[in-house]
């Protein structure tokens, strides 16, 4: 699978991110994680971006996503609190923008470009919430920008495509 590139910092080298806009099965025969559900979610995100554009605050896109998920009868939790646990003790908590059908974390941004911090934030959410897939979506550009992020704790050599995590 050829990488797409994400601009981390305009003055630094671009980081490759492997996207799965391909069919449900890849050329190697591996499965994509939650293909139907994730395609529905991404379709909703495109619909919202096409109608609202890129000029609003994050909370308005979140409200539009909530309305669209309800219209499409997709189960979700908004601003779900997930504890951060260390040695069986809760040391903090995360609030995920959306957890969709207890499978996918959706993080909404209105920023100039994704940073390492955004990537790591979603990775942390996935690990703490024990979810396989996260979608990071940015509405602050002429076109919707999104990335699928996998929880490496779930990776199996024969079950799905490994996304490159070049952030260390």
C-alpha cells in the first residue's frame, strides 16, 4: 500500500501515513478493520464538511456529527470518559469526542495540520479505551483530512493491515 503524507511541521520532513481507502481486502489479502462502519463514518464527515466548510469551531462539527450519527441510526457515546490506569490505579482520565458502536474512537480537530501530539493523543485513547481503530478528522482546510489509526495492541499478522507508526 502506498503511503499518503501528513504535514507535521512545514519546516520538517513529511511523515508517511498509510491509509486504507482501498477495497475491503488489500492486495495482500488482509482485512481492513471495521470497513463498513468506518466508511459510513467517513462519509458522514465528508457530508458535514461539504455542507459547513472549514470555518467553524470544533464544537459545531461535533454537534453536526452527533445529529448525523443519530439520523443514520449509528450507536455512539459522545465525550466518553475513559480512565488512564497505571499499576491497577486510575491516575487520570481521557474524554473521547466519540466512541462509535464501542469499536471506533473519533477525534475531531479544527487545526492547521495534524501534529505528533494529535497522533499520540488518539493512540493513547485507543490503548486506554481498548479500542482497535481511531479516526482523526480535521475540518480546518478546504478539504476534509482524516487518518485511520490502529491500536498496535490488536495487530495480528493475518487479520489486518498494519499502519506505520513513525512517531516513535
